[in-house]
C-alpha cells in the first residue's frame, strides 16, 4: 500500500490531494483521502506562505486540518507538479518563474522534513496523459486548467460536491485541488517518478 500526497504548488493557491494507491478509483472516490487547497490570501510574504504550508502538513500528521478532525496521515510519497521552466507568452515572466521555483523548493523541503520521504516531480502534461485527459486547443475548448477540471468532474471526481461562491459558480481553488488529484493519481499509475535525463544529441559528421 502506498499513500501518495500530490501537490499543485502555486504562490496563490496550492492544491492538495492524498490518495491510497492500493484502492482502485470508483464512483464514490474511495481511493481519495484528502482533496483540498491551501489558500494564501492573508499572507504577505513567501515565508508567510511557507509557514502556512508547514502548519498544514504538521496538522496532517497530527490528524487535524483547520479544526476538522481526521485520522493522522503520513504519506509514503510526495509528488509535486514540476515547476514551469520556460516562458509562455502573456502568462509568465522571469520573476514569476523564479518565485515559483523558489516556493516549489521550499514546499519540497518542508514536505521532506515532515514526512521523511524524498519529493518526486512530474510534468503536468505527462500527468494528464497518464490520467487519460486529452486536451484540445485553448482557442476551441478554453484554458487547459478548465478542460482538466471539466474532464475530472465528469470522471474520477464526479462524486465531489464542490464549494460554490455566492454567485453560484464553483470556487476557483477547486481547480487547484483537481490539479493536485491529477498529480497524485498519475503517480499511483506510473509508480515512482524518476528524474528524466535528456540524452545529448549526436553531432552530425
């Protein structure tokens, strides 16, 4: 049995999902132990956010989340979405990428200290592929994050009753929780995630 903690790390909202890889997915989501999100609305600095993550993970081990009693959890594996490494027009900047990489490292270090296991990393595209999610062009089907949420809401997570805003729309952090589920589920399908080493290109003679 392997208890997997999947994290979709972001400096605004970090998605959290814990799954039991020994249980096959069903309509009731029996394999899902935690499906949540850590919001940083009240945090002013990156270190404030790190403290929030640290408390959340410590509460997980103690069995208490935000005054909600749970069984103590100590995942065997921590899997994070690989941080963005390249620019995307209109979506990223050098500063954004630098901050996200820094925070990804901080969260990894906190998780390693608390759960005593080495963090693993998986790319979002690879994780979605392992979960059977096929994305269409954003111009046709909308943002990728929304496409992933729609797919999972109709499949693995169709049992979930998502929290809603006063307007009746599903809260934004639900997308981050869903992304964390994709990471955790992909890790349970794929086994240990090994770092991929790119082979050097052969020089043409």
